[in-house]
């Protein structure tokens, strides 16, 4: 893992699930925050930049897919993993349409959760690295062209 702790927002109305996942993730070097409602999760995600959000499908104040859409609009770079004890094809399809990064069923084995988070973080790092490489290549190419153009303009023209 990087020097900076990966921040994970755990959103579930079951306090024991939140507490268990938080303890497990903290023991592996993650920083965690908890929310028990969709509104609480939205407020926390406005104040803090999270790398990952674990979102329950069934929340007392809204559907997890509604929360997913709201959080995606506010923080599109955040990794969003849906977690549900009520798996249906419908909510899985809806979550994927709303750009969930993964969909896990409860009870989630903590080791599986960490592997999923690490896999998604690695994929994001690779994408960021590719973007940085493309920007570097563009700048190098553009600089070379500008220098070539300026040296062509500065050459003395032959007179006849």
C-alpha cells in the first residue's frame, strides 16, 4: 500500500457490520469512516475525499443505488462497491448501469473484500499511470515540434 492511507467509507445501517468491517480494514492499514444512512454518507462524502465507498443496497432512508448515483456524480473517481444481503438481478444490473465498480453479496468474507478493494485500487493506479504517461508523451511531442518549428523559422534564408 502507499504511504497515504486509503480512505474507506462504509455505509450500512447494521452497526455490527460497520464495526466489524472497520476493525478489519483498520488492522490492514486503511482509514475508515462509517455512515448508517444515505444522507449521512452524502454529507460525509462532501467533507472528505474517500478512495473507496462500500454501499449497502438497503438503507433506511434510500436505496443504495440512489446513493450510488448521487455519490458517483459528486465523486466519480471514488471506487464504489455495492454490498447486499438482498441480491437480485435487477439491483445488480441497476448498480452496474450506475457505474458501481463491484457488487458483493453478504456475508462478505473480509479477505475477499480486501482483495476486491486492492484489485480496484490497482486498476485505478494503472489508469492514472497511463493517463500521466500519455500527458508526458504529448508534452514531449509538442515541445519537440515547437522547437523544430522555431529552429526552421530562425534559419537564414538563402538569397539568389
